[in-house]
C-alpha cells in the first residue's frame, strides 16, 4: 500500500492536535460581528470539538444562522453534527468525511464561513478549497504554512491575514496528554485589525553579519526579527514572524526563491522586506 493510501486508512498522527476551549474562545471572541447571520461550517470537527462547543453555547448570542460540523473517519463513515439553538444532533455521513469529498464540498457550498484547526498535513488543500469556493474562513495553523509559495502569494495579495493570538499554544493529544506547539497563528479572510507593535529595529548593519543569498546577491539574510538592521535600506530576508508586527513604513517584496542557500547552506524560507524610502 502506498504511503498516501496508508495515511488515508489510518489517518496521520501528526494531524491529531485538538484545540482547547480557551484557545478557540480567545480568538473567536473577536469575530462576533463577522459571524452574525452566517452559515458556519466546521469541517474537521466531531461533537466533542471545542469549536462545536463554542458555537453550541453561543448559537443565539452570536445570531448565527446555522452551524454544521463534519468529522473525518479514515476508511470509515464520518459523522455530521448539526448545531441549533436548542442543542446538537449527531448523524452518520454517507462517506468518510474527507473535507475534499463531494459530500463535504456540498456542505461547504451551502455555507458562508469555514472555521477550524485543519490538519497541518493538508493545510493547503483546506485553504485553497475554501478560497476557491469564495468562502470566508478562520483557520488555526502554523506560521510555517506561509512557507508554501501559493499560500504566501495569497497572503501577500491580501486574500487573508493573521488573526489576534500569537505565540505558542497548548493542544490536547489523542492519549489525553497536552503538548505546546510554537509558531501557532490564526489565518483569516475577515478584515480583522489586531493592534500589532510597530517594527522598530535596533540592530546596526554590518556586511559580515548579514550575508547575501548565493543566487540573490541583492538580498541579505537576517537570522531573527530582533537582528533586523535599522540602517539598511535594501532587501532583507526575515523570518515570517515579522508579520506579528505593524509593518507601516516597510514594504513586503515577496519570499526568497530557489535555491535558498547562503554560503552554500540551505536556510529556512523567509519573507523579503525593505524599508520604504521617505
Ligand atoms: C489538528 S486536528 C484538529 C481537530 C479539531 N478541529 C480541533 O480543533 O480540535 C485536525 C483534524 O482533521 C482531521 N482530518 C485529517 N484529514 C482530514 C480530511 N481530509 N478531511 C477532514 N478532516 C481531516 C484529523 O483527523 C484531525 O482530527
């Protein structure tokens, strides 16, 4: 059996990180105005999901129109949870509940907004299915999702932005243990405007500390956001956590192309920014 077939049958253990209620509430409390009157779809959630719990408890208060959750059962029959003002009902789906199945895409088509912590292994599929269907979304994911070129292009084009909560988040694992993961961010199509600290670099440029890329000699490699030089007016390749800052006064030029090497060594993907000239 191929790896893809095995993973389809057994599921990918790296996808099983369940969101805690406080994580869901901490972010979604900022979206009430966007959610009013909306048909909401939770596409990777069983009846015990903190997202289901959030909407079940606030169905009336949020003034949402409907809320449907589907849960994936690799190689089996998935479950559908329908939340109403009076509670939730659970019924079997016809298929396995794969978000990409015709059955789930039908539920997507009949919704306005998709909300979940999707599986990281197919984060791109969730994002692009939702974008292509023209639906709004709020997804929890890893900032490393931005390293995928198509994801970064959609972000750079303003099709979605980062949400409110930043930093590490604790998740529940299938065995009941808790695990903190770094780099977790919310990604949303809604026009949220969290207040972010301005990017005010304090480091001083020194050519020996900021090497250029082997194939892109006009771009300087910067190790951490804290290392961004205050006095360098050209292109700087910086970690994606730069988007936790208010980038007024800077322009985002794109991301580094291939091959992504500095002095012959491959480096992590980075965004390219430049100070705007006054
Ligand atoms: C990161 S977990 C989060 C679960 C839940 N949304 C939460 O926040 O607690 C992602 C879930 O997506 C499910 N999943 C994996 N592949 C899927 C697919 N193709 N379609 C829908 N769900 C999938 C996994 O089984 C896993 O439970």
